[in-house]
C-alpha cells in the first residue's frame, strides 16, 4: 500500500519547502514510523542549507536516509524521534530514534531504529545523534581521572561533550565560548564557563568544536606540554589558519580529528554507541541543549532564521503535533 507524508526539502541557497511525498508500506524486516519530534543540528544543517558542502565531500557528508544530491535539491537531517505504527510486535507502539530527515512518516529497516528507554522523554531523545557524537569524541580523547579539560565552542556538539564529561571523576571541565550567554548553559550542565581570554590554561585535553580558526588557536593556547586537542569541528568549504609555529613544537602538542562515522572503540559497534547515548539522556541536564521549538509546518521560515542567527539555538526542536492531520 502506498503511503503519503510531508517532508522538508532544501531547494536552493537559503530556501526550503515542505513537499508531499509517497512511499511504500513496510515489508518484512521494516518499520513504519510516525514522527513526534525532529531536531535541527544548527552547525551541520545550516552549512548544508547555505550550500557549503565541498564537492569533494559530497559522499562523506550524505546523511543515512538523505534523498537528492548536494548542493540541491536535497532532503537532509538526522535527528528524528517517532512511534512505530507498523512493524514487528516487539517494536509496534514503541518510541524510537532514527537518523532520518524532517518528515512526518517514513519506512526504514528495523535495524535503523534504536529504542528510546522509557525513562527518557521523546522530546529530549532528539539529542541522541549529537550525544552519540559526543560519546565518540570522549572515546577518541581518552580522558584520565583528574584531567584538566576545556571544551572550546559551546554550540550543540561542544555542549553535548561538556554534558558527557560533567561527572567524569576528578576532572576540571570548563566550557569556553565567545558568547557570554553560554554561561547559563554551562551552569545547567554542571561545568565551569569562561570567555576565551579568561579560560584556565594548563589543560591536559581540549575538545575543539567552535568550527573557527580563533577557536582552534584558543584550544592550542590552553594546552599544557604534551597536551592534546581533539578536533570535532566540520569546516565545510572554509579555509582556516592553524598556528603551528611558536609553542606548538616546543610543547609537543597534538591535534587529532574525531570522526563520528567511525566508532572510537574497537570493542563497541554503532548500535551500542547509540544505545549508550540514549541512556545518558536520562539526565535532565541535557534539556539545556534544546533552546527552542517550532512546528514542522514552519520549517521553511524557521531554517533561514536559524542559519543567519536570528534565532539563536543549540538544538532547535521541531514538533509534529499538527503535521499528521493531512497525512
């Protein structure tokens, strides 16, 4: 049986629209999901929105269930929580997370969804994809008990990392951002906060997530000898300057990338990483990362405002309460 749904498509630089789409009902091993919430990951999605994906990264930047090709038109997104309406008995009626774009209903393989624990709200579970990135970054970073840690860049990813590290034994964790308003977020997460010029130095480890050259410079400046920067930023088509002179060699510093597509531990797979991220979301400190919400129908107007900063956001949640009336 053919189903209908509404989906958000990017159709040009700074433009988007809601389209009616059709899809086949679920077959063996598949589930049909009715979306409750999706989330806009402001950094990556607004980069895609403005057409900033370099041509040589088109394949690497594809979302798991993306339709269309970069730059446009493209259906893009990867933070989706919904209810399984059709599928195996053990999943029917259960709330699940899926790396799916902004769409009211969809069909995916059963293996593509992760059960949301009963003690985690569906509204908070939209953060799972970003908290999964944070988990992987921490695995790549290998923090030690008592480490002095800075997270430079208080956006959605950086704040997620700070939230994961907030209770790390004996660690001094400080969120560093040029926006003083991020102090309130840090307070809710239970970590320290500083503007770049006032940040505590002598760090054993710095997680960089500001996606700016000055942010990376700050990250290097904060390191103690033998210190490490874990680079989480995705720069798209932008070029940045990295200060590899001065103290970089004398302090024997390290810059290492963390790539979310590759699991940072050989003994864990993607499903285990995602399940861990959802379990961590039982802590209500993560609510600080959801800084606004809008109705699904308003996405064509909301996305440009998120992209240009008119709507300041970490994760902006999209609510589908009225979107199913016409489906």
